[in-house]
C-alpha cells in the first residue's frame, strides 16, 4: 500500500519516509475527525428536536375548546347601543350607551339578542367578526322572554349563521361554552358545565321564563345575548342573566333554552311579536288544591266554555225605615282548576306554561272541581290581545 506524506516544505514522499508522522498523530487525527462527525450529526439531531418541541401539542380537552371556538366565534357579534334617559331635577334627556352580544341567525342579516340589550335604544350598531360596523334595526321583540331580533344590511359572506342544537336532552354536568363580549372584549370564550336545569327566571313584565339553563361558565356584563354552546359547537341557549350582588360573574349564570328560542324567533321575524294563546281567564287564586277561578274575560273562551268564576250577589236589607242594597262575592260556585290536558297544575305559572305551549285555535281540556265534583271542560284557545 502506497503512503503519501507531505512534509513542512510541501515535498511529497512516496513509500517509507523518515519524516512520516508518528502513530500518536494519526490517532489524534482519527479522534479529531470522529469528534467533528459526531458534533455535526448531533447538532442536526438537536435542531430536529428543537423543531419537534416547537410544534404545539394540545390535549383532547384543549382540542375540543379550540374546535368549538373556531367553529362558532364568527357567529357572535358585538352590539353597541345609544339611548337617551331622563335624569336630573328637571328630568332632562341625557345620552346613554350600552353594550351586549348577539348571534347571527342567517345570511339575510337577522341577529338574535336579549330584549334588555336593545330596550329603549335609538341607535344600534353591530360589529361583525371582521371588525366592520353596521347599523341595525329592531325586527321584533318579546319582553316576556327577554328576546329580540335585529337585522343588519351586510354582505352575506360576512355573516356566519350559528348551528342550532337541541335543549330537551341536556344533562347536569354536561360541558358548555359561552362566547360573548364581556366588558367590550370581543368574542371571549369561557367554559363550564350545566349546573342545573329547569330554573325559573322572572322578567320585567311579571311573567316567568321556564326551563332556564343554569351554568357556572363565567358570564359578565356584555355577555347578554351571546350563545351558549355544547361540545359540538351547537347552540343550546342564549345567555341572559347572572345572579350577582356585585354585577359580575359569581359562577351562577342563566341561559334561555334553544327550544324556547325556536318557538319564538320565527314569530318575531314574521310578525314582529309573539302571538300567544289565551284561555280567557282573567284572575285566579292559588291554593294547595289548585287554581280557584276568580274572574273570566267577558265573552272569552273560558266563559263561552262554561267556566265559572266568583259570582257577585246583590241583596237588599232593611235598615230602619230605609231599604239598602248590598253586594257580596259568592265563591262557593267558582271552579277550581286542577289540570290542563291531563297535566296537573298547582300555580299560575304551571297553568300559563301549559296554555302557552299550544297555539291559538287549539282545543284543550280543563279539569275542574265544581261543588265537590270533578268535571272536564273542553276549551278552544284564542289569540291573546
């Protein structure tokens, strides 16, 4: 084997040479080049490892959160309102501003929100997900359920309708997601669980909204009118109120179920209001046994069906040389309502809920107790005035 060695003067020697490098030098060079190869390949490996570390890995729970937000946040809008309120000693009109959230219903520009968000507003501006602002007008309101529908004129490609889910099969402990604009912070996501179902929530009109969803997802001022979503990103309710002494989230929030919204919203879009069925019963008294009918609407459905209320009895009495006329209320003949359509009722809310779950023109069966006997009275509902 030929060995070629170069000396310090650059002379190349072939074969055996007295100036040949010693064996320790060859060992050193072997070690040097081996170390260089190891350092180079190790550096590549370290770089590859750094790249792998840079790739974010999400847990299944995080992936679910991200999927819900990515799928629904563009369906949430920011609603800003301007109104004037009377204030001061002379009750002068003072400008007032408000804010809330809304849900895109369709590409025609219909926006769902709470009635209290837009109540008394003279100007309403809706901010879409791209930051563009659009003037909105009120299409219809239903104060009894704190629901309102607005409409904006915006390009269809900027409107991302929310996906509707169901609320009849919800379970306590189920994970939920709320998106809204608390304190003006646009499209904020909070998570939690369903804390309870079938809560009741009174409104300003004196009515009570039934089947309310209670959640511990953080809901603050500005969240009103935003969506409550399930883990599939489907709408199951609209956030509407919080229970708090400070006005901020205390872990007790409420949402109107989507089943109620689906019954109300089409009427608000078509008519501007909700037409509810009416049984023609003007006043009742609650008792442990049922609802005692105090008065019926003259010529209303209940009176036409033969439902009896309190009866006013006029009597004449002689007082000395004079004959005086007196009136007294006879409650003995009044009907006691115990069931509607076979479902028992204990309170006025029970009665209203069963009646309002039907439509004008529907025929219902009232079960009453009259003078100690049970009686079924068929009654045809009319539209509420």
